[in-house]
């Protein structure tokens, strides 16, 4: 079981490093590749889709995600799940620290197209995508421990996995990130979750014994 997580995490890390190397060595080539995908995703920009993506992406704006994650953490502490609260809060904090460091390293400008929402700063990797992957991925892990009903557990896991996918798609659709930005954010989060799972799961298990 642990080997599978290490393998997935290692593969995700390798893919991220491949993207990062491509960006450093041939940024024009990567942008050209990204633009062809972005044009396909944005399409005719139907109003209802634009409104939907504009609203849902707010869930992972810094102030908003910090607020609702803190509420969840206090709830977990109230339920005597202190390790789970620490796990969730730590992964959110990790996403924030990593984004500051990585964006400073790569300094990729945002796409030179119309942005449907206001964003500032650099583009690579996507902070929303990393935060969504780490936070929702953490919740999926915690659901695995906390929810006993198999059907309900699967439903919740599908819901949070779908939210990750929607957030990634929204950042490209809204024009504030290239596809490679959101893929990079996802890959970093996926790497952290998988490489840390064997140790974290043993530690978290004590909350549910």
C-alpha cells in the first residue's frame, strides 16, 4: 500500500519537474502549447458558465479558504479530532508557503488575454489549484477515517474530487492561469498528499480509535 503512494507521489513530482524545466528552458514553447488548450476551454464564454466559475473560484481565495478551513478545524477540535485539525491546517499553511516560494522562483506572467476576474502576481504554479488539491485531498483522507457508510463515503470523496477539478478548470476558463499552471499546482499537492500519506495515516488513525 505504502509503495503505491510513494510511486504516485514520485511520478507526480517528476511530472511537475518536467513542466518546471520546460517553463525555464522554453517558456515560449510552453505558452504556445498552453494557449491552444486555453482557447478550447474558454470557447464562446457563455454567461452562465462565467458566473458559475467566477463564484466557485472564490472558495479558494486566501481569506475565504482560511476562514472556512479554520471553522472546520475548530469543529474537529470540538469533536476531539485534534490530529485531524492539525493535519488540515498544516496542509493549508503548506500550500501558502510553497506558492510564495515557487512563484518567486519562476515569476511567470499571467496569460495575456482578458481576465474575467481580477488577479495579481505571478502565474506559475496556480495557488488556487494547489490549495484546492491539498485541502480537498486532506478532507478526502479524513473522510476515509471518519465515515463508515461506504456509499456515503464514496459520495463525499467524489464531491471533493470534483471540486478540485472544477477549481482547476475555472482558473483556466477565467483567463488568470495557463493550463500548465493549474496542472503544476495539482501535481505539487498530489505529491505532498501521497508522499506524506503513509506517515500521516498512522498518526491520524489515533483520532478514530
